[in-house]
């Protein structure tokens, strides 16, 4: 440590003064050893420099190794001008104290960030003759700040690249953060809305340009402020005067210390949904029109059929009318019907008429001419056979009765003419 020698004291009471000075220096030395910061004293007039043991420890210096002329050389080149300006400003009494952050090289050659807090001791003319200060090692703090700044920069870049507008409000309803998309979607001028503006400013701006419809502006602002102060989750859609539809969602921060709100332009989606609804309505109307047309056609067909029009059955005799009445009665049942008559009297026409008027009309009409079946093949024709059951049976075959029976997907029964 380098210290200036005390000036000679007068003989009168000299011993007492020297003892008082010694005790004062001891207390000063004790304070500097106990302090967690590095302490220095620079005698500007003589150039002497005193540094505490803690300062030597911070920078790995040996006692007496750090000389006054070394200090400027150890300051980082990028920080020297900043340090110099702060020092000169304080010496010229432009600032009440020296306060500056800069990097200084330790004994190992590594630069460490320090916060330099110093104050000048002046003579009777106000000229600085000594500088006493404290150095705090803030290397870790600056590293955390740099890391936080990097993460903040990444977050800001992410927010600016989002299609959604985002704003964050504190417990006092001050907008403490937002992205440019937020200003664009709400059509807020950048010159009027800067970080820190109050929600009342946004509500009043919207009310004045008619965003909330007719009504007293201040009443509209107070109503929305009251709802915002509840800090409750919210989601709603708002149609702006220009037709833009915004989906607005708000989520409170922990402890209801504010909330984050997102703004999404859903105009295109809403128009697409409305177009789908219009198309569905058109399709519904077309289906209804089709059903009405179909019902009309079915009604006309029924009218034609009810007019004793039995396709190819022609006649007006009472016996024929009686037979047709019975045909109508039996067609709607599943009863077995026996039709008798001479060859050429139209038995098949009656069968078709019964089939067409039955619940089985959508199924095929299976006909079997029993007289034309060989005696040995009657069973095979009517009931079917498996592969290899008889000569020439190279594959499975279904019988006429099975073909005429109800299907797997249709509960209707088929009709068979024998």
C-alpha cells in the first residue's frame, strides 16, 4: 500500500494529536478490511495511491503492485473514454460524485466489470486534490444483464413476427409491453401510443371514433375500465367500423397483477364461415324443393295408379274390377297368393302388379317355370346346391327361394312366381 507521509505536527500537544491520528487511521484500516468492496484513495497532487486489501484480492494484485500510472492502462480500451468523461465531469464539479461502470484488467489478464463510486476532496479554491472511492465487482451482474438482454431481444423479435397483436397490462392498467401488430390491428397511431400508456387512453380513443357505438364517451370508458380492473379471463369478438373482425382474448397474470391480451384478425375466417352457412341454406332449400317435387311426382303416380291403371291389364268388366280390388288388398301383405287361370289369361301380369304395389317392389321379381324344370333338378333349382353336390356342379349355386328371400341389407321380402 502507498500512503502519503503525515505533515509535521507542532510540539504543543503533538503527542496527543499524533495518537488521535493513529487511532483514526486504525479505524479507517479496519473499515477497509471489513468492507466487501474495494476501497481506494488517490492523492491527485502527489500521485500516491492507496488501495485496500479487498481491492487487491478482487484483482489478484500483490500489495504495492498496483501503481497510480497502471490504473488507466488496465481500463478496457472500449470503456476508457467513458471513464475519462465521468472523471473530468466530477473534477469540474459538473456532477456531485464519480459514478461509472467500466472493465478493468486483473492480474490474470481477464477484464472484470466494476462500479466505481468516488468523491473528490477539494482545497479552499474548490480544486480536487484527492479522490476517495469504492469499487464493486459487478461482473456477474453484467453477465446476467447481458443474458437477460439477449433473451429479451429474442422475445421481442418473436413477438414482432407474430400475426397476433399482443399487449401486457400491469396492475394499474398501464400498457407496459406490446408489439407493432397490436397497433396495426387496433389502428392506433404510433406517435400517440407508446410503452406505458394507460388503458383509459385506448378506450377513450376508440370511443371517440365510434368503436363502441353511440353513447356518452366517458361512460363508455368507465364501463370498460371497471371490467378491466376485475382482471378476469375474457374472450369476445369485436367488429370494427371498417368491417374487420377481431377475436380478443385476455388472460390474467399470476396474483392478478395484470393481464396479457391477444388480438387476432378473423375477418377471413368469419366470411368463410358465413359463406358455408349460405351454401348450406341453399342446399337445404334445394333439398326441400327436390323433396317437394318428388312428393308431387309420387302423388301423381299414385293418382294414376289409383285410377285403375294396372299397366298392361286392360278391361272394364265387373269380374276384372273385382279381381283388381283383391289385388290391391293383398299387395300390401306378405301373404302367399295363388293365381289360377288358363294359359294366356294374364296371370304373370297380375303377379307383376302385386309385386309393384308391395313393399318388395324395389327387389327383383324371381320367376320359376316349374313345368320346364327337369325332375332331377327341381331341388337344385329351388333350394340351390354346394360345389360338387352333383354332376356338373363346379361351384356353389343359390336356389330360387334364397334369391327371393330378404337380403342382408334390406328387410324387404322378395316375391316369387311359380
